């Protein structure tokens, strides 16, 4: 095979692959946002067929020859092509280790599990979901073993979601957070709570939908390339830079929940929308790691979205839609309310200060699950105990406890730490950004496009071209240092709560 | 190949095919209801790849052997399997005549054309759409030629959508309608118009959405298997009997438009929802012909939905949601208003009496288009002239003229006559139904399940198992006779307008 033939075959392979991924993602999106309840059977069958084909597209001798031909001559080809071959080769090596029938069975299982989880959560019925979770843990353990039988399964999974992460590095990271943040959490609990009642009135859903559109406009999102839909557990998916979707979940009696979910998912979307044109329909047109993706979503959600300057821009927009409900509210009141810090039940709605403690609990649980040190039937009790120990809260039911998140149902174990890592990366990027542009002047104007332009230049446009560490370092201006994150939280919440 | 092997391979073929069709349909549904504007590029690429695979699945020596093996021994196998093989063999013969590159190019073209049509309609810009239409006509003419070069292309297409239909039979059918209905239309135009002002007030979209749910409940649709979405031109799609989707289009200043679109699409949905369990994930789980599908949608929309008894059931439901707007309205006023008959511009919103004349115009246009007797650039002028001649109305712009319908953009030429045929079939079914059950007592109660049960028994459950004529005759109790339709319309509108 000549290098030219290999490049042509690579292009065909990737455009075909992308077509299948696109179809599968739209099926999943539809399943989570629009499909009727009993659609799961048909969707599972279809996803099973399509994922079988994606497996066969990758795992064959020709694909291997295409990739090694390019990689053997990587210095003679366009660096984008070399990087594509490199990433696909990593995928191929991973997939080759998994027998096809197991790969397909896992896709079908997670499709079913997702549907069952929705119902189990609604009914707060862990027993319904448990057999699926058990199988998902088994699959993950087996897949990790295929990949690297010499390392603990959980280390293999962690490294999958966040290159370089391991139980050793994360024990340190979470150790620092626990040590430095727990005293602040305890102090804050003793102070008077800010007023939040004005965010807990009736905000009709059809008006919240209008509010979402306004917030997406403030973020500078091109709506011709980005749509919003509604689901149980909000997520973002990007099929290519001209077709990105965010989702949210409206609660009629709460304004902040969907608001910050839209800003969070909007941050993910801006990443996908900002990948370079020449990367589209290849494996480069995506985020680098899960943690780096989360660094973008939590950057917008918290660092900008929950800052006083942005609250000043946001309030008049909110008041136009909800004049009665928000009458008399000042930017400072809004700022204090959306930053109310207190130990709570739901990770996605946790404040910035206690957030990492929620992630820590999943991390500790996943460690036990993957090591086989906890039985699936014992997990809810374990969960409830950890919430008591780490956050001092009593979990009233599994709906608001172990069933709250979709990740395990979707087959992902080892993803959660990325949320905390991403939050920490983001703070360090902010400190680099502040040296280049007037972040807070921009936030107060309520037009975030210059902030997105900075992130676009440092992060978004690179897609998966750079190695994660390289990408992070150029955006943060230095190697990762979690003290930025800890210092930022201590300072912000000490000021908010007069510590 | 043994018969047993052939049956196993048939099962695999159909479940694989269904997976691809499901994926492609969800992509299209998403494109029409949820996707952002610029998503068309990616969707076109993906549909191109998937349709290429569906072509290859069918057109190969093994599939041919599977089908002929079963058909050669059709008396020894389950009649459902024999019928599946028969229908697939028809598809295979059709597809074999079309070169694969043309087949794929046509899928990509119609995906692009659909997106362009949406924009062209919005901007009332026919010139944008014309080059796509030209190509679609060419493809249709070429495909018809591949199928049967001895017949006029339009006859081939008509027979595709409605087995047995041809220009000869349709000239007669439309001739009868024109002869008998035109005098009534002219007479009605001289009478005073009923009050319709109360249907043209502000009906907020978020309340109309609630109304749609109530109407779907009256129709007895199982919402766990049937969802509703919003689009420009409403349609229904059924992936299997547990996953059916209807769509509608809300107009804030009009109540009846979306209402009757929901009932119409609901009729299509009930057909798909009612196909037999054992037919699912095979080619039998679908409607028989386009005309028979339309007979169901227009049955619910007009024969039931626009009857006085159903108006009696509907009004209190509507008044609960819109008490102010509908205060003082009686069932008789509603009945008169939703049956206002007058020549108008938009087919989908036309009254029952003038509806067939809209279809006639498309039929005459398509005859000219397919015969090559009209240039694509001349079509808008021709359209406008026919609306003047047939209905006496002046078309103010292409948006409300030639660009109003999606069908041509979707690649379908020859579909329109099915709408008029379906309406006529439905009336003859109603006359058979009236002998078996108390149709009007049921309609007045507002729980249409017994009506659906009758249609389910006669039509829905059979899917594509019976030949269209056989299916129609058992539901109508006699061969098709368009005089039922004409007599029904003359009687209904003579009474309404005191002729």
C-alpha cells in the first residue's frame, strides 16, 4: 500500500465511521429527548447493528495496514493526518483486545440500561437498575483487563477518560481538596444563609425556554449550528461543528437549575463549535479529554456564570422575562443566591465549594466497585453512608441518591473524577486569561465572545490534535497545579461568607 | 441453500435493513424537528453512507437466492414469511434496475433539497429550490424508465405509490370529482360564510401543546409508544409499533390548523401502532399503500374530526384550556367553523369540499412535469394559472403557492393523488363501519377507541400482508366506488350551506 493509497483509505474510513457515529448519536439524543418510553427495544436493536459495523470497520487487517503505513512515514505526511492515524491506532489497539460479540453486547446493554435507569430513577427503584449496573461493572472490569491486565482495572479506566490519571494521582488531588476545603465548608455552614427564595418561585417552563435562548445569545452561540432540547440529565453532543446539541431540564419552581445547566452545556458546545474546519468529519473534531471538556463547561458555568460581573449582566435579561418574580432583586443578591454553599444531595446542582466532595464520593465508590470490594446490592447503603460521612447529609431515597446520575447507566465508570479535574484546570486557565484580556469587564457587558475567542485560540480550535498535557500547558501557562483551584475557592467563599 | 437457511438469512437481512431504515428515519425526523439549520451538510453525508449500505444489503446474489429459494417453496412456509419474501423481491427488482451510485446520489440530493426547500419556502424564493427540483424530476424520470421503459414515467410512479393507479384511472376519478363537486363549490361560494373569528384569536403555543395531548388522548393513542414533535410540514413516521412519531406545526393565531393536523397525523400513527406484533422489524409492519394510509389519516381528520358529534365532545376539552377565547361557542358553531368551505391557497388547510381540487392541480402539474411538457422555471406561473382556473384564487407568492408542500423536495412525485384516493376510500369504509358499530354515538362520547378497534381489525393489524385491493375490499365491503365520496361531500355541504 502506498502512502497516497493509505491516506485515501483513511479518509474513507473516517467519513464512514463518522456517519455511523452520527447516526448512533442521533438515535441516543432522540432516545433521551424526544422518543416515547417503549422505543428502547427498537433503538437497542438498531444500535446493536450499527455498533457491530463500526467495530468491523476498525478491526480488520486493511485498517491496521492503513494506519501503520501512515505512522511508519509520519514525518512525510501532513501532521493532521499523522495525528488522526495515531489516535485511530490507539482505538484499534483498544478494540482489538475486545471480542466483537462483547463489544456489541455492551452497546446493547447500555442502551437498555439507559432506558431502565430513567424509569428506575423516576420510581426511585434501585433494584430495577441493579442487574444492569452489575453487568456494566463486569464489562468494564473485563474490558480494562483486556487492555492492561497488569494494572488495577480502575487505573486503566481512569487513564482512558483522563490521560495520565490514576488512583495514585487522584488520591493526592482529592486529598488536597479534602484537607483544604473541608474546614471552609464547616465554617460556611455556621454562617447565615443568603436569601434564595426569589429563585424558588413559579417560573413557567415556556418562559424559561425563552430565557435559555437569551442566555445562549449572551454566550455568543451560533444557533444555526446549535440547538437545545430537553431531557432528564442534561448533556451535550456534537456531530460536527455545524451541528451541536445541548440539552437541559426545566423545573417550574426553580430558575437557577436550568439556567446553570444551559451555561454548563453551552461551555461544552462552544468547544465543539470551535474545532477547526479542516478537522471536521475526522476524529480530531472533538474535545481532547473528558477533563478538558469539563474545564470548558465549568469555566462558563462557575468562573464566569457565577461571578458578580456576569450576574450584573444576567439580571436585567432575567427581569425582562420574569419582572414580577425578580422585582427588587439586586445583582449582589443574585450573586449571593447562586453561590449559596451548603452540603446537599445532587451533584449537578451542588455549589462550587462542595462540588468536589460529591465527586470524591463517586471516586471512592468506583474504586470499591472496580476492585470488587462492594456488592452491587450494598451500593445504595454505601452511598448513603458516604454522603453522611463526607457531607453530613442524609439521603432520603435512591432517586436523590445513587440513581441521580446517568453515567453508570451509559456504561461509564471512571468519568466522574474528570469533573473535579476539569474544574481545577479551568481556574488555572482563568488566571492565564486574566493576563491577556479584561475578563471581568467582558463578563459585566454580558457578551462573552472575547472570552470564547481566547479559549478558542488556546483550546477549542486544536480539537484532539495536541496531546492533552501540551494543550493544557499552553492554556494554563504552566504545568497543572491544583492549588489554583483550592485558593480560588477559599478566597471566593471566604469573601461571600465573611470568614 | 436450504429453505431453513433461507429463512434465517431473511430474518437477518430484515433486522439489519430495519436498523438502517430506523437510523435514517431518526436522522430525517431530527432534521425536520430539532436539528439546527446548518446541520444539513453532516446529515446528507451520513444518509449517503447509510443508504449506500442499504442498497448493498439488498442488491447482491445472496439476497436474490434467499428470496427465490423462499418464493419457489412459498406453499411450504409460513404465509407471513412468503409475503415478506414477495415484497422484498419486488424491492430488489426495482433496485436492481437502479445503479447504486444513482441511488446514493438521489438520497443525498433529497436530503439537501429538503433543507434548501425549508429555506426557500421561508424566503418564498423558488429560484433557490428550482435546480434541486429539476434534478429530482430527472431522477424520477430515469428511475421510472429503469423500472418500465414501455410505460409513461408518470404511470410508473403512480403505480409505485398506489398499486393499480394510472393516468387513465385518475383522469376518470378526478373527472368525476370535478364534474360533481365544482357546481357545489360554486353554490357554496354564494352563501354567507359561517363565523370563524373565534378560532382566529391568540392561542398560546404552550397551551396548544397541552390541547394536542388531550386530543391524542381522545383518539386513544398510547403515548408510551407515540410522541409528538414540531416541524414545518407535519408528517408521521413509525419505526416500529412501539415507537411512532407524529409532528405538527403551531400557529399562535389559529386553533384549528394544528388541531386537525394532530388528528390527521394521529390517524396515520394509529395505523402504525396497530400493526401486528409478529410483523415488527419486518417489511410487513407498515401501511399497505400511500392511499390506504391517507384513508386512515383523513378518516380521523374529516369523517370523525369534522363531524358534529365529535365537535360536541371536543368543545368542552378545548374550553377547559381556552375558556376566554371559546366562551359562548356552541358545538354547532364549532362544526360550522371547522367546515367552512371556500377556495383557498394551502392544500393541507383546505376544507373537505375543495380539497380534491388542490390535489387535482398537483396531479395535472406532475403529469406535465414528468412528460417534459413544462420547464422547471415555468412551474410557478403554471401553478398560479391553475389555481386561478380550478379554484378561482390568486396566488400572492410562491411560499403559499408552489413551495407549500415538502413532497417534491423529499423526492416524491406521484404521491399527491393518494391523498384524494385515500379520502374516497375512507368514506366507503365509513359506510361499512356504520353497519357494524354506532359510529356517531362513539364520536360524541369523545373516546374513539371502538372506531380504532374496527379499523384495527379491518386494516391496521394486517400491515402489508394482504394485497392492497384485497385489504380495501374487506374494509369497504365492496370494490372501490368513488361515488360514495362524492355523495358524502354533496350531502354534507348541502346541509351545512342550505343548498
